[in-house]
C-alpha cells in the first residue's frame, strides 16, 4: 500500500508514541515546526532547516513529513521526497527529492531529527516509516546516514547491502585540551611534507586565513573556488561537482542565508598576496564540515601542497576559535586520512517493510552483493 495525498494518517507505534504522516505543505509552517525540533536535537548541519529549507523552497515538488510524538510533543521528524519508482514500486527518500539531477548536492550525516531526551524516538520513526499499510508501505532510500540510523532501519525492516563510505575527521577539542598542534599527531612523512610546503609558501609572505565577511564577498570567493575546482577535475577527465545542474544555484541560496548567521564559511588562504586556495565550509554547533574546495594547483611549484596547506591552516584557524571538530566528510582520500584522527562510517542504503515485495527484492540484492564481495 502506497501512501496517497489527501489527509493525515496517525497511528500508535511501539512504546506508545504516535506517528503522523502528512503532506509537507507550506514551507514557512514546516520551517517553524522543524526549527522547534532542531533546537532540542543534536543533528548535523545537513539536518538543519538552513540546509533543508534551501532545498525545500526550490526542489521538493511532492514531499511528506513523518513525525513521532510523545506526550503531545514532537520528538522526531523526517522530510520525505517521493522519488522515481524502482522495480515498479514507489520509493521515498529521506531529505532528498528522489530525482537524481536534483539530489546532486550530496547530503551526508543524514537521518531523522531526534530530540536529545527521547533516543527511543529514532527506532519509533523507522518502525513507522517501514510498517506496511500504516507508514509508507514501500521502499525508503537513506543517503548518508550514520551507524545508529542504519542499524535502526535494519531492525525495523529489510535493507540492501548499499554502500558505505568512511568520513574522517580531526578532534580539535582534544588538540586544544592537550595544547597540541594538528601536525603533532600525523605521520612523520606527512608532517615533513606539509612543513616544507608551508616554508615555501611563506617566501611570499605569512600564511593568513580570511573569512568572507559579506554575502557579496562570499559569492566572489565561491566563484573563484568553483573555477579552480573545475580546472582540477577537468584535468582528471571529470566534470566536478559544480558542473551538476542546479548545484551552484542551491549554494548561492545557502550562502545568502548562512553567511550572516555564521554557519557558512567561505575561507581564503593566502601567503602574502599569493592566494593558495579557497575552502567552502559549514560551521554547526562546534563542528566544521569541509564541504568543497578549490586550490591553486596551476601554477604550483615543486613540493608545494596547496590542499594540505589550506586544510592545516583552516584547522589551526578553527582550533583557535574554539571549535571541537574538523570533518572532512565522506571519502577516504589520502589527504583526509593523513590529517584525521577519527572517523565515522556513513551508509547509503534502501530499506523496505518486512514481508513485502520490496523487502524480497532488497534481500536478493543484498545476497548478490555479499556473493560478489
């Protein structure tokens, strides 16, 4: 049974909580509701209304909201896009539209938003989403969810093998507590390479990190970042993220909303008058997400490492500001693993209610994946 628009659906989940599935409706009202839950939750920037609101306003054409209530209070919420059908079955996507060209912004640290004092609401949300004839009753695509959400989905339904990607990050709070520098805990080879590159850049002047102070400056620096980003990826025979349709349009809206409130950081790293690179980061509740970058690889002299130098400069900048973590996001690129001291695994999976046709398809796909692996 696939959910059809027209009226809200309410039912009781395990633990006596109440699930409600309804059309997303007006963006302003949904934003007000979302921010109330957000204030009581430990979600990532990708679960914030700043991120989802920019997506909702322009990209979500058909969307549902699934909430969990306890004692009359909403304790979990998730936004669901009605995506393209798969295997002849309806598919819903958490915090995504389900249309590939519109989901190219690549969400990470995703999941339903759950308030701090009701951790059991996570299981209730997935139980509701994957309960036949009460919830969606079809496939649920989960992109970039953490271990807790992946496990909750597995307990509530059936999941395919999906894809896993490690997200390395640096614990800045640990460095600050011990008085250490970010290079103190990397390999001797990495430290030697970065220190040599740092000295070479300092011939042009001291290395300074600057944050775009206005939306106009952030737009200009992001355009310069995008240009260098394209050059780097085109040299590898690939298009790069900024070539995707709508990518720049979405981020222009995000910058317009996020610079003033301090969530969006567009950084310029320069040695004197020589620009080494730009970083496009998100700062959310003490944690930095290093989302995109553009570096001056051409011209770069022998032994200059613009990417490594920019990230080290940024980590020192954020450590001095009192932030707790520098997240390189998904991918096991060598520069990320060289500079990180922690990691979390994120999952891209599809889930379905048990004993459904969708579950049988996913179980078969998981068996094939295990056999091939």
